[in-house]
């Protein structure tokens, strides 16, 4: 099977390539990050450094491909333009290239954010991206995953682990009983393999973890795996936001926004559709997933 992965050098793409190269797939990855593409040099695949929001000769790479896996996304930014370019314009360009090349199958990564109370630029542009795929005329499968974690994760759980390693105290907003549905990245990758082998016709799947776990318990598991003297500090949500933004401003590493905190503390539970049964995926527990990350 001949596969092209757009935005394929990020967290999901790096792990997907790792899983796919265990099998006999011909893989091409397009991504605009030279640094991230460098993580794929260990694999025998074709990579090109391209900004997909700009049309160019990269569209020729779609010729002869069987499946497009579109991972191109802007997750966070203080400005709207990066979301618009990467979640809308790049998606339009990828769809155009795929249609012109006659690619038959299109797997599009959206986000659970489109189902959330969260209505920031990320959620809005991902929702618009979904509509572009639905109206493309191609056979598609759209995935709306909630929080994913695993090897090479420097956001989400990876960010929590790195933060917890630095200081003994881990701040938690409010009472911490905020439901989360984390998905281990390998489970997601094997889902994609299953979809490619038995492609569902124009389906949209809400992909969430099998088990619902409170945020405070997620942190408890992370601290246990790190070991040593670590404890959780429960803070008023407003104070948590202030300290989080102050810390990110000081470090220059903006990973989370106030909108994301509002989403975290909204007590939302996404549809718990048993996709693991339909696609025959053995689910990794959160404890085991964190343990593998630590290894």
C-alpha cells in the first residue's frame, strides 16, 4: 500500500511511521518542520520539507498513492492566522492535490475539540476542516480523537511528566475531578492500520479512551511512575490559570491557553463509542502507557 502522510513529522506522525514501517508500506511524509523531519531519518521513507498552506510541486507526490492520511494541524497559537493557514488552507490544498491525483481514500485527523464547549480558534478551524473533507467528493474517514499521549509527546502527558520531574509540587485546578479519556498513541496507530485495511465509507468516529479517569488521578499515576517525593497541590481555578500563564510567560514555552483550562474543568465526557471492538484494538491502560513513556 502506497501512503502519503501530510503533517506527518509531528507527534502522531512520528509514531504512525514507527508502526507502519513494521509492515510493508511505502510511505511519503510531507511536513514543514525541518527539526521534526529529522526524527524520521532512522526510517527508510521519503520525506519532503514543505509548507502545505502554499501550493507547489509537492502536489506531485500524491500521484500513485492509495491513501492520504492528513495530520496537518495547528494546535496552539496566540494568533488566528496560523490556525487558518494550517487547519483550513493546508487542508484545502491537500484535498485538491489528492483529488487531482485520483487518490481514492482520505483519512483526516480532526479533534474532539469540535464536539467540546471549547469554541476557540483551534476548535472552529478544525470544524471547518471537517466540512472541507466531507464536501470533497472523496471517500473519507474522519477521526475526532481526544487527548493522545505516548513516546515523543512533548505536550499533553509528556508536558505533565517533564513538569513533574522539575519540582516536587504539582498544581491541580479546583478539586481535580475532571474526567479525561486519554488514548495511547500506539492504539491510535493500529486503528489507522485497521481503517486502511477495511476502509469505512464516509464515516466520522469520535475516538476516546476506553476508561474515564479523573485528571487528579492521572497526575497521581504520573507522580507515582516518576517516584521520589512528589505531591499534588489543589488550587482555585482562577489562581491556577494565573500561575500557569505566568509560568509559561517566564519560560517562553506556551503549551496551554485559558480556553484549554476551561475545557479541562468543564466536566465534559465525549461519546464513549466502543471503536476498539469494531476495529479489534487491544487498549493500553493509562498506567501502562505512562510506564512505556517513562521507559
